[in-house]
C-alpha cells in the first residue's frame, strides 16, 4: 500500500528545519530517451528554494543549456525560487542506493522501472 515507502521517506528524506519548520526534500529521477541517451535529474528543495541539476549524455549539454533560463520561471510559477541550476554531462550512472544510501539499511531490494 506504499505506507512503508512513505514512512522511509518521511523519516529519512524529508528533514524539517528546526528554526523555520520548513522541509528539505531531495528528488532523483533517471531516464533514458531513445536515440538521445541516459539522463539524471536531481531536485533539492529547502522551504521554497530549489536547486536543480540535470546530467545529460556527453556532447548534448549545449542542447539543454536554454533550460537554465527557463527553470527559474517554471519554479516561480510553482511558488519556488530557483537558486542554482546545473546542466552538465553525466560522468557516471548512479542508482537510488548511490543517491539515498539509507535505502540499503532498510530494504533488501528496490528496483523500479517504468
């Protein structure tokens, strides 16, 4: 029913700032686009501030640089302020356990493909 995953998320990845009561969140998405390659997108939020990192296939980063100009407007439309946007070539692939190491402590296996 998803309650275990929600509990894991609430306990380990949504951290409340004791001074402001705002939450810190971290989202990691990886995806492959046919004929283009493998991408990783990470979003970090603290309160209403957001940092975005897009790692794209080597040699394609210039194609995605215009997103650096678009992301602040997109964030603003959703009530966030974009502090930092990074668009770089991907140096090595990561999986969920690289990004969220505590998953290894609590789960014997987690691998989701869509």
